[in-house]
C-alpha cells in the first residue's frame, strides 16, 4: 500500500505521519487492556466487542461518557500527561457501575493543537491504565489535530464506556428505605471536579506548583494531579456479596447534587460530619479561598468518591467486603424520611 502523507496538509498544520507514529507508540499500552470479547482481527473503522451474555435472561447495555474538565490545565502546566487518562476512564466507568453494570469497553477522543506522538502516547498510557483498573478493554479511539483551534501545546480528552447488566439486577433507587445506611468509599483527593474554582483559588498559572507544602506533604501540583479512584472492581465484589440498594458517584455538584440521585423524593440523606478522614487538600482549598462550607460540599467530593446505600443489617458485611478489596470504607450517615434533601449533622 502506498505510504500516506501530504506536504500540503502538513504546511496547513496537520502532520498525518505524526498520527501514525502515535498509533505505533500507544499499541503496547492498548494491548494491556485486552480482555475476552475483543475482536481485533476484523474491522477497521470501529471497535468490535462480542459480549458473553450466556446465562443472562435480559442483558442491558449501560453507557456513560465524560471528560477530564479543566484539571487538564494542570497536566499542561506540570508537563505530565500519563495520569489524566485514568481520570477520563474513571469518570465514565464510575458512573456506569452505579447502575450495577460491569464496564466492557472504552473509547477515547483526543483533540490537540499539534500531534506530538510521545505526548499522545503518554495520554493513552493513562487511559490504558484506567481500563486495566476497571477491567475493561480499550477497543478504539480518535486523535484529531486542530491547528488554529487550540494552541499547539494543548489538548482535550474525553471518552465513553459501555457496560453490561442483567435487567433484574440493575440498581433501583426506589428500593431505598428510611433507616438505610450510607457507606462512604474514600476518594484520593479532588478527583476531576471543581478545577475552575481551584485554579481561581490558587491562581494556578502564577503559583509554584512544585513547591513543597507542609500541609499536603508534597507539592500542590502533584496533589491536584492525583488520579481519580476507579471503584469498579471493589463495587462489583460488593454487589456479589450484599444487596446494595443504590449507589452514588460523588462528582461535579458534590454531595448536594449527586446523593439525591440515589434515593427517592420522600427521603433525606443525613451525613455525619467527621465520620471519615478528609484529605488535607480540601481544608487548604476552603481556607485559601475563604469558601463557605456549603459551597465546598456542593462542588467537591470532600474525601468521599462514591456512596453505597445498604440496609442496616448488611452494613457490617458491606464494610468488610470493601475493606477486603482495598477500600477503607466507613458508615457516614443514614436515610431518613424527608423531602429529598442532603443534611449534615455534627
């Protein structure tokens, strides 16, 4: 086959040969995500996956899509590009698991001002790592070079995932009852939300991101780039062992927006403050920016990246299963009769 290249297109800002080099560099990372069901010997314009639905009564596909948001600005400033891909996968698969679905595969989309093969490969390395953590396959993606639309050194990253669930096992918030227990799964920090506020608070771009912070025990930039926790595997084990009534992924909108999506309008979620260890970064954000506590809980995860709702009888078993799978979970509150609010108690 004739070699593909275009000097005219390159002069306009798009180097197609850089795209080919990127693909070659990322192949070793993508290969790590291969799981049963991936069909990589046929097709050329779409990713193929053959799910195993044997024994399922009524399989349902559950999809989710998201990006990394303005956290990606930190990757530019730190010149570190191999972790934001984990965030991208996490934001998608953590949503899908809230339905009780196991993520099957993932596709990414990278738009960049200039295709620098090593940088694109680093991004995909992170995406691949996220897929490995989630137990899903990276079966395709797209890298688009957009000269003139964005600066050469910048890019944006988004993706989507498809999961599989048995219809009768899909989590239903209508099963939540008064007296149910809220179990908090700890976050690794800010995860991938609220970075527009963070950049304003710390004047990101004009501060020293590498300077050591006694409060954080490391640099601010390193702390903020900590990847989002991928909860898929521990939660799948939890779903096998315990009757989970509902799950909430605590992302953009914090507690106030995300928790009510997991229970009915006749109930309130009552959170006990101090029932979990809050990462130091949140206190630093609040004090530096003089941000009201309500706004903190309405913007950030505050140290709880996911919340499981279970019956009181199942609570101790749920905690044990999560801890056996590397999640230091805690009971952080309960469901009470109410009017679809999130309340906090000392």
